[in-house]
C-alpha cells in the first residue's frame, strides 16, 4: 500500500493476520517469489542443522527477498551467516525435490504436537507451537499440506520451485526482531532476512543497485544540496520544510503541472486545510480512515451556549471532499462537463513515527491533485487524456520503465469491501481496460484490489538505477459524488450524478522529489536545477565584474536562477565549490572572454564546453529551460 495514494475510505477491516496468504495470493506468486520462498525453507533446514531446537513461525517471500521468523535461545548475529549459508549451500547442492504431502487435520495436529513440523526429525517434548497455531488458522475445508525437502518438513501450502537446486543464488542480509504475528503481546522472534535470485548475475546487479541507491539516498543528497529540513523539535516529525533550493524544485514542478493542466483544459481551485467533521463523515473517511487522520480540533464559537457541543474540525487528509463541495457550490448542466478541478493541495496524514522516512513517508504532503467530473459518455476520453499526461511526464523525466497496475473488484466483495453496484463496476472496469489496451500502455491487471468506490490504477516507475517506486494513483469514483449529492442537469432536463476521476500524475512533491533526487543523483537537468547557473569570474577587476554582473542580471531578468561568484578565490576553488553544489551550468569569465564578448561554459560533471558568444550562450540556456530538455 502506498501512503501517498488518494486512500479510499477503506471499507474492509484488516485481516486478522496480515502474514497469512490466501490460496488465491499464493497462486499468483511469481517465479522469483517461488525461488525466494523456497530459499526460506532451505534457510530453516540450515538453521535446524545448527540449532535443532529452533521453532519456526512464518517464512514468506518479501519485496526484496525472503525471511523466516525463528524462536531460538542462541541470538543469531551476522557473524553466523557464513556457517548458515554453508549449510544452505549443502542443501541446494543435494538438490532435494520439494515434495507436497497432503494430510488431514488430525494427522497434522498430531505431528505438530510431536515437534515434527518445521523440523528435521520428531522432537518429543518440543511441540511445533507456532505451526500448531497456524494449523488452527487454516479455515475448515481448506486442504492442509506439508512440503518436504530432504529431512525438513514444513506446514506449507506452497508453491515452491521443483528442487532445492533451482535456487540460483542467495545471500543472507540481516537479522531483526519481530513479534509473532506483529503483535507485541506475542513472543519476540528473530527474523532472518535473505535474498535470492535466478542466478548470480542478477543477484550481483541487485547488490550494485543497492550500493548506488545508498549513494543516491535522497536524505543525504537533500542535506548536501540544502533542499529540505525536517525539524522534529519545533515543526514536528514527518513535516518537511522546503529550503530555498528545494522550493525551487517544488515551484518548477508546479509550473510544469500548471502549464500542462491548463493546456488540457483544467481549471484551478484553492481550498482551506481544514474542514468540519460533517465533511469526512459524508465522504466516509470517518470513521474508516480516522486512524490515518490527525485528531480533531474542537472549537466553541464565541457566544455559543455553554452546554453546546463543540464544533470539530479536521486537517484534510485528501482534497477530494473539498473539490466535491466546489462542484456543489454552483449548479451545473451537461454543458459544464467535463469539469476538471486542479489544485496542488496540502494534506495531512497521521503516520506512526516509526514509519516516517525522509520525504518518502511524511505527515504533510502537497499533492498534484485534480478531480475530473464527467458523464459516462465522456469517461473513456477523459481517462485516456489522463494517461497521455502521464506518458508526457515520463518523457520529460526520462522514465523509460513504468507499469500501470490496474486493480479491479471481486464479485464476492460487493457490499463489503466494495460499493454494491455490480453493473457500474463492470462498466467502468471495461472502459478502463479498453482505454489501457487502446493506448498501448504497459499494464497489469490485479483482481480484488480496487478501492472501495471504484477501480484504481497505481503507477509504478523505475528510477535510473532500476529501483521501483509507486508514484501516483488514478481512481474512478462512482459512489462518493452521490453521497455529496453532486448532480448536473442533463440534456433531457433530468438530474444525474457525474463520475469522478481522481488523478495525481506527479504524486506529491515530497515523494516525487525524493524519487527525482535518486533518479538524477541530485544532478538535475537545467530547467529543474535549484541553482541553474553560476557566473564565475577569473579575477576581480572592475571591468570584468561589470561584464559578469551584466550577464547574471540578464539571466535573472529572464527568470533564470543565476548567482554570481565574483570573489578573489582562485578559479579552481570556485569551480570545485560549484561542482560540489551541483550547479548545472558554470559560466567562467576571464579577461579574454570579456574582450571578445564571449563566455566560457562549463557543465556540472561534464567539464568545459568551450567559449561562445554571449548572446548564443544565453539564448541556449533559455531554450533548454523553456523546452525542459533532459
Ligand atoms: Zn513453503
Ligand atoms: Zn481525490
């Protein structure tokens, strides 16, 4: 789940145990996930050879590999990894098949009690306690199975690779502690993390990418470049302050969004950061989403009766309800549609302090938001235009790899997890699918992951170093406009409810800039660079300074973020400083440049580009910015 999404008023309560995968989820496991989950079995096998009394709980694949939770009196440390890995290698070399054994519940319970599950042998007096608990969670009627590799037998529904030898490459990466089922009232276990790949080459590429990601860490580069600060003491955790250089990025992105949206027929609105309780009760955020909102502010109007209930105001966690009220503020006819309301809206969400992470997980966020109110007939075209806007942005930012993840409903969830409108679900999902296919967009379809009020599309992009980010979400909403009583007068004079498309292609400033910092390693293209140009003089004689100042002034008059460095430091030192600050373009000016009316150009991390006439240099800079060249 991505926190920056326009989170739905989640209609479904969390499953009692989030770690337990349904058979449906299991069937969807990819080849890589099978390799990784199989590696978890091999990890358990290895640990048992070293510590036969280990008790295993869960061993699922995760995004970056796998883990197995184990209870063990020996405290496993990274120094133990080598000998555990050596045992794992033996098991892989033995190339044991993963054999599936179907059993009945009574037999499984008896064997768990004898300590045989999650073990190499029976362990009298040492029942497989977590496996017993897991057995009790398997719904009646669901088949119960073991998987056996060599001597190791585990309670598991699969799937795995065929044989242990199919695990191409693996590595243990870390150890942490975790409560059984994530509940602090349960025993604390050791969580051993590892990763596995089809082959060594892919694994090495992964570790190289991690190294590079560390080098490009947005918190590190953000501090080096002076982009943002998080002032936990005075402002609060998770609420970034944009410093002047970060604000330059923010404003460039807003300018891009405003220009693009204006050309696409959007209109801009502005809304307050608060609203009354009634707003969120109507939208359904209260009570379902209350845990992700800041607690209410209570206000007693002056002059109100002493026993009157106070007014409750909430910081907005999303912009949609305010936009709905803007729609409701004026009567509409079919001629007004589609109405595309856009705002870079500020929202506040409560995230647990342990979950906060730099710009990627925050409590205050600025969203590239818009809501498109349209008729059913207009929907396909509007939705397609939204997709085209994404593709345009991907091109500007040089994002070559992306995927749209199209989440649909499930018939069983109607009336529970999903609004009970079977025809509307079918109709809108068909429309969305058709647009995705027609526009040749790269997408995958995932059943049973839609939002409460309509299908959604999560947009995943890969940074220049191949790391995946969920940047934005589009949602189709055919339920909430009706709750807010939104209507338009149709051609035949009847009152109808519009559909609403929620979209935010540039996500939030926080997450998108966090992503861009990694993507560009802080070396932003000229149009986006916080400091676009630095005019550096070789020497500090008055005529030279005048020439340099005139250049800086001309650039600034053209809205270029240009700064002068006219000091007496040696040129080399000035250049080194500008390079360190990741200034995009350095204009290095000496006496000879002045005499010939030239400017010597140097580009960050690319070096000298020669001397060119002043007018040409300035014209090229302006053109590059105007065209948002890569
Ligand atoms: Zn398994
Ligand atoms: Zn929305």
